[in-house]
C-alpha cells in the first residue's frame, strides 16, 4: 500500500530528517509494505524510523529497537550524527535513558538479549570491524517458524507480522532471494563501548531489493563518495514534509 503524501528525501541524514515530520517517517516494515505496490522503492536504499539502542543488563548485551518518536537519533539528530561521525555511535543522555525505559515499559520498544540471536560473522559481504555480524533466515513461513523467539520478534519488527510479513517475504523471494539477513552490532563491542549504566544508539537501514536486508547497525561507508553513510546523498528517508510554520 502506498503512503499518501509521503516522499523520499535524499541524504545526508541530518538534511533528510530535518525536512520530515518525525511522526511520519516510515519504519522498516512500512517501507517493505509500500515496496510491494511502489516499484520505484525497490531500488531505493532508505533510512528507517526504527532506532537500535545497545546497552548492558545483568552483565549481558541487550538490543532495544525503538520506534520513530522514541528513536534517540531522530530526537537529537544533529548531536547524534556529530557523535556517530566522531566515535561510531551516539551516547544516550540521562533524559534519553528515561525515555527509553518508559518506552520499554509501555511496550513500544522491543527489548531482546543478543544471546537470543544466533549471530554469525560474514566476512564475504558484511565484514567491517565491529560490523559484520548478522543472523540470516529463510524467507518462507516454514523457515521463519524455525527462528528463536527473540529472532522472530526482531524479524517481525523489521518486516511486519501476519499478512504483512507473508507479503514482504514473498516479494523478496520473487526478487530471487530465498534468504535475507538482519545486521546486529558485535556483542563484544557492546560490552566494550557501552558506558556504565548507559546506552549507545545506531541508525537502522532498510536495504533495497533484491535481498532487502535490515540493519540495526548502520555506521558504514558510502563507497561511491568515500564518506560515512550519514553524509551520503544516495540514501533516502521517507515520510511527510514538515508543515510550514
């Protein structure tokens, strides 16, 4: 289903985010759903409104997948991008942490332990230091049924539930891929980088077809321009333009 009045705004990240109404920026599952009826989006790489927050809890690395208005990168876009360009991530403020815990308690933010994801390292495609970890999965409902509980939750956050998930997986298969992947920050790096009692955040990215992988760890480079992806004019953000003041 096409989203009426939504447009794709090219990066850089700060420029795109500043032009769009935060409440309307599309999440990954919404991007995938629109791709089923809007062929122009098949080849368009898109930043998603989802945000990936990594923290420690009980000595274990945890991933919190936030929605648009709870996404600390989009709420603090200039500071978040500035920090990411310098150190590879955004460090949540005390106020961000309060918002995060409130959103988890309210059920808006998905919380999973990285130990519940069967992560693999893929040096052939995704390997960059601290980046190349993912869990691949088949795009049939039978294959999705074999995921762990936490893997299934992440897949449904990225690709939807029920008929939406079924349709999105069918689109990937029709594009020629029987498998896709979700990229995750390296657990050992979470242990190393997260400040005591705090958290760090990464952007999320909905890759174009044919494989349409989802990244909860988008800190990579745009090889076309030789710069950080946040500076790339080749990655878009989709939503409704802000109303003029």
